[in-house]
C-alpha cells in the first residue's frame, strides 16, 4: 500500500487507481491470523519475504522458492511461422493497471517517439484513450496461445510498482525474449546481472525508456540471441521441478 500511495503522488494519479487486498481491512485481518497460525509460509521471492517480515511475520517460518515455467508450452516461435517483415516489438503481459506499471511504460513509450516500432499490451483492462497507433491492445490471451504471441516480439517488459514475482517473466524467457523488470518485481532478483535482463527503478519512465532504446539499438538479431540465453537459463533454473527442489520436497510428495 505504501508503494502504491507514493507512486500515485509521483505520477499524479488518483490514489484509488491502485486496488488490491491492502484496501480490505477484513481480508488483512484474516491474512494476519492465517500467518500467525501457519507453521510455514511459502513465498516466491525475497522481496515478498521482506514485505511479510515488515508486517510482523516471523522470518524463520518463511520459505522462498522462485516459481517455474513450462518450457514446452512457452518456447520460441517455429521457423516456419517467423514473420519476414515486421516492426521492432516490445510486449507487456499483465493486467493493464497502474499496479503493473502500465502508466510508466506508456510514459516511456511516448518519450521514445518511435514511428517504426510496436508496443503490444496483453491482458485484461482498459488502456487510456489517445494512444499512438504503435500501441496495440491485444486483450486477454489464454495460456495455450500466450507463448506463441510473446515469441513474436523482441523484448518483454514488466515495470510493476509492487509485484511478488511475475511468473510471466519466466514465460517470456522460455519463449526466447530478453526481459526488463522493475526493482519492485520479485523476478528481478532471479535475473539480476544476466546479459539478457535489465532491472529498472520502479516508477522511472526515463530509465525505462533508456533501457528499451538500448535493446532497440542492439537490433532484432541480437535480441534473439539474448532471448536464446534467457531460454537456456529458464530451462536450467526455472522449471517447476526446480521450484519443488527449492522447497525441499520430493517431486512425488
């Protein structure tokens, strides 16, 4: 809630632009009771763990395990389906809300002013009116079709204001894309320092624009090479079998 309030003030957004559990007192009370009674709590990132510890949950009962990805469902587009001519494409997959940093991404996109590139927005929600033609709202897409759609783009971005992880980051990696995430997205700790990834400050459209410009200058071919690195890393570290192993449970449990 604190991060949302700060971002609403920074971006001159109505505070009620950010919705979530933090606005429901009854639900917060129920969660507090559940955390107190639980023997253990599983979270998807150290970021999420720090948030719970700050709210009084004992660190000793929290176990962190990054999630996994189905690397068969999410994979690069097959060669026979590669588009011969297309613009450079950036894609965000999430609910189209300020909490996921949509306003930050659109601000960055306006700053770039690209005439021969596209921004694909995939997910449920409304986009602001008056966007340039280069912004394409794809609407919600089922998981069965999401991998191929992502693989038709060059860079994935998730500039969340607060996000426990962001599973779609791993899905984009498995689909063969380099990724850009905010430092308030739990996935940032999993990809920090990787050649195929960049981590930006949450709520900073200027830095986000600079990072997207960097990938654009690299070009589609180099982005594909970086995306192959991302896929190899997803397979090496981020399958669901890895998730289970990090929990310390056997796959048969």
